[in-house]
């Protein structure tokens, strides 16, 4: 009887430890806002999406972010949004853009504070992977992570060609801004 | 004895706990995103513009957008080299399409052929959609009115002698059309257009005034910005005009390319039709593909944002 008890308690203890540890390491984005702008000599184009989804695993400092391209709104006309999806992003073929990887700095995201970090991972847009190190500002307060980041995406890095006819209206350098809150899952 | 089931229980518990270490956050994220997808997505851009070749496509001009259209039809290729294969004889239509709401559009135009003014309204009744509230097809209704002012052309076509005075109603005709369309894939769309053309005056007393036809049209995308289009209207026997000004009338058949760049859509095509509006091209096409009565033509469409921008 004593041997059986030991085994049972040991099993429960292991279950208890691992379950307890796993419960608090995932944070998911609740208000994921991502926007971009193209600042070309003859035209300024702005669009944004409130459907940025993301998860950060604070035990391993890994992250995974995704956004549906069809969720971007704004633009200068409905036709321009149609062209964005049909001709440039080919949204039916590549419905999402994603960024997955690991935070370089060794942080303890369970403690309150602010930090400037570098996120290293694969940025996938229009079906093309690009390894990037993107800087972000993380603020942790009361178990809520606020993430802000500004970075540049080159259309040429993701196989999105700009036709000569519109080269003064569409910039190759797209400025992206991410503003999201993550909460424990 | 009790050791075996207890060990099994122990293994079960620990094995249930262990996989937590190999969390696949990508999979968890995908699951989360799929759960959020409870919306309905409208299918967009079934065709590149509001016309396939001559006839209407299921597409409407968006709210607040003004679409300036210029259409040219040259003479027939069998006119030979002297007429530069028809290039010397051109007819033209200038038109303006405007989106009143996202479902209702209005258009006006004037054709040099028969000096005809036209106006139409097109309303989107059903829109193809994927998702929760799925709809397999798009359905639109189009109503148009035509006012031809070139009386000598009308007299010639409708056998009205010069002595007889022509009333305003003699110059009017109407078209009503249902457009049923489906975007089958990113590259392929098709539509069917049952059409009624009512002409107040017809060439012979034996001709009906209500002319029925069924149109079929489609497009196949070749590249991101180029597509090949085709359009055919079958005039229903017994409900069509047979002859006009001594020429036998045929069903209109047209083939073309759509090229889209920025705010323009260029459509280049070959057709046996002379006119560019429903009464002219559906019910009064004297040309025959077999005889080489093929016209080269093009449409240019330029969109402008007039109304207030969204958000």
C-alpha cells in the first residue's frame, strides 16, 4: 500500500507542477491593431486592421502573430482596396501575413516594467518569407503586455512588383505600425 | 494487484501533463483565428468593370465613384485595306457611370451611331458571399432607356417614308435585364443575362415589339491584370427582328481582352455588332462572323472618386 501511495503522490505532484507552470506562460492579443502607410510623391495610402492576432509564450520568449489581409480597411477608395487584394497582395492565394520567432533579449515578462526588445523571426507576406529582426517596445503592468512597434516592409522583399504606371503613387518602402495589448490566455 | 492500475494511472497523469512543454503557439493561434471567423465575406471583383464587352456585367460602380467610359467601334475588317480594315469608319459612345449607393448605380451616355442618348439604372439584388450567410450567385437588375435622334438612320432602318412625321415615341426604346453571375474561382467568372428589349417602332408589321434574348458572358483571368472576355446573346426565335434595311440580322458575339492599370481598365475586342447599347447590339446586329463583318473596338474606363471616402 505504501509503494502505491508514493507512486500516486509522485504522479500527482508532477502533474500539478507542470500544469501549474504551463497555465501562466501564454499571452494572447486582445486588441490587435496594425496599420501601414505608403508615402509616395503623388499619393498617400493608409490602411489598418483591428484583427491582428498573436500569442507570446513568456516561458520560452517565443511569439506568433498573424493578420488576415482582407481585414485591412481605409484606403483612398473601394477600388483601391479591391486592387490591393486582387492585384498586389493576391489575398485569395495568400490570405494571411505572419511573423513568428523568438525575442532575442532574455526577459522576464511576468514582472512589471518596460523594455525595448528585438524580435527575430520569419516575416511572411504575399507567400514570401523574410528573416527579420524587428524592434518593439514592451510594457508589462498588472499581467497585461502592451506592445508597440514601428518597422519598414519593402514590397520588393515579398515579390510585390510596382507597375511603372503607378511608381509615383506607390512606395516600395511601406511603414508599418503595430499597437496591441496582450493578456494571459 | 493494485500496483498495476495505479502505475497506469500515474503514467496517464504524467503523460497528460508533459506535452505542455512542447506548446505549439502557431497551432493555438490558428485555432484562435478560426474561431473568430464567424463573418460573411462578400465575393468581390467578379469582373474588372461594369461591362463585359458591350453588355452589362454584374459589377456596379462603387458608391461615390464616377466612371468615365469611352467606347470606340471601328468599321468591319472586310472593308479591306483601302478603309484600313475599318479603322476609317468609327462610331463612338461617351458615357458616365456613377455609384449612388453600393447597390445602385446610374449611367448616361451618347452614341454617335444614330445619335442616340441612353440612360440606365442597375441594382444589386443579391451578392455572392462566402461564410456564415453564404450566397452562391450574384443577381442584378438593369433597366435602360434609349433615345435615338438621327431620324434619317431611323427612317432607313424602320422603313418610315420621308413624308411621314416621326413622333418622339418613335425614337424611344427600352431594355430590361436580369444578370445572374457567379465567380467560380479567382480566375474564372460567368454570367447569364435574360433580356427584354422593347422597341416602340420595328422594321415590319410582322415584327414583335417585345424582343427576348438570353445572353451569356464570361471572363478568364490570364495574369493579375489581364483577362480574356467573351459575350454572346441568343435572340429567341419568334421574339426577334429578322431583317433590317435589307440586311439579315444575327446574334451578337464578341471576344476581348481586359487590361487593368491603376485607375484605368482598357478593353480591346472584336465583335460583329455595330452598336454599343442593348437595343442596337442585341436586336439589330447585321454583321456576320462568317462573312468577315468583324469590327475591332475598344473601351476605356477611368474611375474618379467623387463622393466622400469611406472611414
